[in-house]
C-alpha cells in the first residue's frame, strides 16, 4: 500500500491495533483542543473497517501531513522504549510515499528591450 496517496498532501499509513492504541494514548497526553478532531478522524477510519476484520488487524489510515506531524510530536513525548518501533514504522511508510510538490509558479516571459 505504500506509494498511494489520497490527496496531494496526504499520507496513507498502515497501523496494527497496538500501534493505533499507542498513538491514541500519546495523543491523549496532548491538550484536548489540539487533538480531539484528529482522534475523531482516526476513530472513524478504524471503525470503518470491514466487519470480518480481526480486532487487532492492520488497517489503513489516511492522514494529512499536519496530522502526521501531530502524531509524531505526541509520540516523541512518551518513553523511547515504548514508541521507537512505531516511529520507525511511520518514518519508513512516509519515506516510501512521494512528497507533495507545490504547484509550479507561472512562468514570466521576459520582454525584449526595444
């Protein structure tokens, strides 16, 4: 699934149940005002999995780059020995996806001196 993107600035990451719980735990330590919408989006995506999926099965999540940065920022506040594998997994998955490129600026044509 790496390499796919839902929108030009978004990322698609695959997380198992333990990784998802650790991310929510890290986000819960952040000020509510900054994370409640992200937690809601993650919860909706986790609950939209097909009915036959196992509880801890890996699931695909679509994240904006801002959401991704917020998740990483929250994880780094927890003890390293608890989060290093999740951080490495997120870093690998983000690195596998093409970077969003800003739209090209319109070309300026130089006028010849008269």
